[in-house]
C-alpha cells in the first residue's frame, strides 16, 4: 500500500476530471489523478470544439485537453497516466488499486466518462480496424478519395460525417429514422454539404467484405424489411456511448445503463464518493457541462471532507 492517505483521488481525465483537479488543487487538497493509459478522454478523439465558451475560433480537442491538464498541474495536481483496476469503497479511507498497488483516499471523484457503442451487425467484429471504426478523427485519413458511410442521427454522426468530407469523396449518413437527435446547426451543416448524402429509415443489417477489407453493407428499411446494398470501403459508427463504470464492481448505485446516480449534489450513493461528467450525465454530455460538474464535485468533496473533521 502507498503510505499516504490522499485527501482526494480523481479517476479519469476528461474535462470533468481536469476541472475537478484544478479546483481541488487550488483548494489545497493536494489531489492525485489516475488519468488512464489514454488520458484526456473522448475529446482526444474530437477534431474541433466550437461550442466551448472562450474560444471564438474553436479549438482542437487534444489541444484543449493539454491546456486543461497543464492548468491543473500548475496548481499542483499530480497526474498518473494509468488505469484504475478495482476499488474498495466499503470503508474509509477508500481503496483504489492501480497495477496491483493500493492507494487510499478520504474522498474520490469519479470522472471516467463514456466509450463508443458498436452496432453489432453481422460481420462487424471481423472488420473492426479493417474499415469499420468509431472514430473519424483517428481513422478518417485512411479513406482519402473513398466512399464511406456514417451510422447514426445525433451530433456525433453529423460531426463525424462533416469531418470525413476532408478525405472521402462521398459520405453517406445512415439513420434508422427520419427524425434526428442532432442539433439543428450540425444537421443543417451536414445536409447542405455537397459531399454528404443522408439516407433515413435505413439500418445496417450486415457488413460486406473481401480479403482486402470492407466493401459495403446490406441496409434494411425497418418499416417494411426491404433490403438494399451500399458500397463503401470505410464505415464509422456514431450511435452513442456507454458509461465506463465496470471497474466499480457495482459498489456505487447506477441506473440500468450503468450511469452513476447522484444522491445529493454530486455525491454518489456512498458518502465521500463523488462523480462528474459523462459517467453520470444522460442529458447534456457537453465538454462545458462536464467541466462545470467537475468543478461542483471538487467543491462538494472539499466541503464534505471539511464537515467530517
Ligand atoms: P445521441 O445523441 O444519443 O445519438 C445517437 C444516435 O444513434 C441516434 O440518432 C440514435 O437513433 C442512433 N442509434 C442508437 N442506437 C442505434 C442502433 N442500435 N442502430 C442504429 N442507430 C442507433 O449520441 P451522440 O450523437 O453520440 O451524442 C451524444 C451527446 O454528445 C449529445 O448530447 C450531443 O449533443 C453531444 N455531442 C455534441 C457535439 C458537439 O456539440 N460538437 C458533438 C458530438 C456529440 P434514434 O434517434 O433513432 O434513437
């Protein structure tokens, strides 16, 4: 066991985690963060953030995360780029295990965010990384001059499709309904782009491939079950995310999808354990709301700890 009992350990390093780190560092809590092997969270996979106040020209996702991290580190946040394997929240100080080493903390702030959901259509498993991806920012450049499809009808799908027009000759958005969850501005941008076509009432039933990789997909119209084929060498699935809470082993109350439930302010079902950002948020899921909640969690943790002494 690591000797010291920390005032606060933050798990996860998106905008929620770094903001919690910044606030708790400035409150002299001497916070420690386990940022994960892939620190920075989902925004590391985002091209341009245009809706975070304070950046009139927009900012790249990775750039913003580097800035958030260095701002928090400037005030003393200690960041370790490792994953938390398991936790024991049955007594205080709480236990956290990282690469077999045990750490103890009086309070914990969980900011582990969410990860992309795969579609699960026939042939998907075999084509993952061979043409099918959940991240246009990571893999889009592999498809220069190609025809690609994007599955989904939310902001992620619109964003991925618009980004992919930089590389692909054509981008087809496949959506299972004709009503879109995407915000008006992002939907209109995609609709008006000359390289983007939107196909509503279509669901991917099967992925088609040859020995070189993806060649297309079989699409089904959910209204009458009719089938058609579409050719593509790349496909990007943008149908939402699931919260990263498995490592908690069910010790904190969640809803049926795994999102952590707040019992009071940002506190979870266990006094002293707080949560912020996409790991609790089924409604807003924005960088700015995650950052705001990270700030709230740091203040809540500080006040709670003070009330215990
Ligand atoms: P989302 O808004 O939940 O949209 C998911 C989309 O995937 C929906 O159109 C849904 O269809 C579809 N879908 C879900 N399961 C499916 C399945 N099994 N087969 C086919 N389609 C399926 O998720 P998101 O687009 O990832 O956005 C999540 C949050 O992040 C939102 O709050 C969004 O505003 C935010 N976000 C913001 C930005 C930005 O502002 N720059 C960028 C990306 C995301 P149905 O509508 O039929 O359910």
